[in-house]
């Protein structure tokens, strides 16, 4: 490795890292939080067995899980403009990834909610709480604890999935590496560096996951 | 002051409650006895609006509550006046003992934190758990959990407390501490309905005993009369079988020993 490449990598590292902080991570967090809300709604619809809505949710999960995310991205970013709906790269990626998280995590969340003994819900009722108050104060906090490890998996997967948004012209980590490399032709080193950036972000998340799990364990 | 009137309930084709009525006076401790499947727990759950009765009326403080259909407002008002203690405790796993007792006050009644905690602390002291307030349920024994559950049921200072087999899920050596707390409430004059299998408890603490079988009340009397002078054959048999196994068994053994050995 020449000195030139080292200097180049040192310079690009900061750029890639900042793009990660400014684009990939916000996209991950936005998509994950929206997706989690969708997952909760889908799970609650399944649990409470609301007629029609329940079937609709099944169809939604079926479609999202059965089609590649990159196809979904293309449909939203390149396809929707044909019928007059236009979203920016970031918003398109956000929509698609939220829907994906919602579909994949809904089953995790459903199982976690149902793992909380039904008697606690009855106790809430006797305490004068409504269904939603019981969910917020008692059921969901415990369900989240159960669902935490699988959900951590999902968010780590999501960090990496943000690279798919490269295909809909989002200037994220991979696209930035590509741009630099197309000037210097050091594709090998820059793509490795891009991988390293993802690895760093995912490692941080893994540590956060471990710490949080230990903290949750103390509170039960 | 607390009346259940003509309660009916079916699960599918299975009739669980047949027109059951029960009248409870202020300060009464009513023990509901009966074999498994007699409908006693279902009756209590209907009274707690945890199971919807097919028909029936609740009367409390001159107010009527339809047991099949009730507005959420009337239900909230009713639940403040009635406490419920479960067989399986059902403490909130994400709340400390104190958090369990105060949740209803804080969320349902919007009581300020300090005020709710003052009530919670006092109640936990009364059930002998002053030193366990910050413990999570998983760190408490079954008997302690049930005592927290009783403190929780008392948080709103209800006029009636319903107990659904409060000691059935406990190790035998832990039932005492729970029964002691319930007795203490009885001595304070708290109106209670207790579904139980504890004959001794019914005999010593209850003021009245109700015996149920096949969804009906077979016999109802003061505790003393019920045990000393049961009227119905079925009741006699139940009391005999439930209380005399040990002595009968012992007598049999003594008789066997007394038999002449060999021919």
C-alpha cells in the first residue's frame, strides 16, 4: 500500500464516516422507529383479531416479505412518478425500509406481547386502566424486553440495508466511496473502507445492545 | 349493600351459572366453597367484569350495573369501589412492589406521584412488606407477591374486595402469611368475598359461607351454622370429605393395627 493510498484513505474516512452519521444513521433510525410503530399496529390488529383489517395486514406482510427490497425501492422512487407521486431519495428509502421493518418485526412483536401473561392485562382492568393504558404502562414495556434481542438484529440489518438506497441516488456511505474511487480508481481500498464504516456502526450497536440488555435484566 | 342478582353464564353449551343470586352485607366475609367446576370462580370473575355474564345485575350503593353490558364510565366508577385479587397474583412484571400498588392510582385516577406513593407505602406496611417496596415481583416469594397484590387491590380503598382462590397457587407453608393478611382485613370490617378451598379459613374467618355446585348455590348460612349444622346431604358430604380425610385415614390405620393378626 503506497503512501498516496494511505493519505487518500485517511481523508476519505472522515467523509464516509460523516455521511454515515448524517445520512445512513438518520435513515436507519427514522425507518426503524416508523417501522416499529407499524409492527405494533399490525401485531395489535392480529391479537385483537379486528376482522377486515386483520386480512389486510396479512396481505401487507405477505407482499413485503415476498418481494425484494430493491424492487420495492425502484417501484417507489422510479415507478411512482409515472402516476404523479414523487418522493426524494431519502423519503423513498424511508418509506420502503419502514414498511419492511413493520412487516418483518410484526411477528416478533406479536409473540412478545402475547408472552406477557394475560392476567396482567386483567389486573390492569381491575386497576381501572383502559386497554391502551395497560398496553403503554404494563404490557408493551415487558414485550419490548422480550423482543429486544430480535429487534436489535433487525436494526443492525437495517444499517446495512441503507446501502441499497445507493440505487435510488441517495448519497450514502457506498455512493460516497464510489464517487471518490471513480476519481482515483482505488476501488478495492475504498470499498473496503466503506465496509469498515458499516462494521464500526454495527459494532457500536452491538455494544449498545449488550449494555441495554444487562440494564433491562437488572430491572425485573 | 352488594348484591348479585340472577347471574347466568354459559360457555358454549355448558351452563356454568344458573340464575345465581348473592346478597352481601356491609362487613361480611363471604366464603364461597364448592368442588372444581362448580362455577364459583366464574361467578367472581363475572362480578369483577373479567368475564361477561349472559345476564345478571349488580347492585351496589343503590346503583345498578348490568353485568352483560356496561358503559366504560360506569365500569371505571365500579372498579374503583371493588378490588380483585387473583389466584396467580398477576403483578406487573415491570413495576416494583410500590409501582404495582400505585399504578392504578396514578394512571386511572391521575393522582400525583407523592400522594399515590404515600398510600402505596402505607398499604405495603400494612401487609408487612415495608422492606420490599423497591423489589420487582420476580424477586419476591409467592406469599409476598400475593400480599403485594392484596395491597394493590386495596389502593382505591374499595368497599368490596373479591378474592379468587388467593392461596391456591402457593406452597402450603406460604398460605399462612396471606390468610393472616386477609383475616386482618376481616377484623377491620372490610367486606370481602373469598372463593377458597381453605376450609379452616372459611370456618374461622368467614362470617357467611356459600356452597356452590353445578352452577347453583346449594346452601348458604352463617359460617358457624354451615359447618356445625349443614342442612343438605351434599353439603354434609362435602364438608366431611374436605375436612376429615386425615382423621378418617388415621382411624383406618388404627383400626388396621387393632385387628387381630393372622387367624
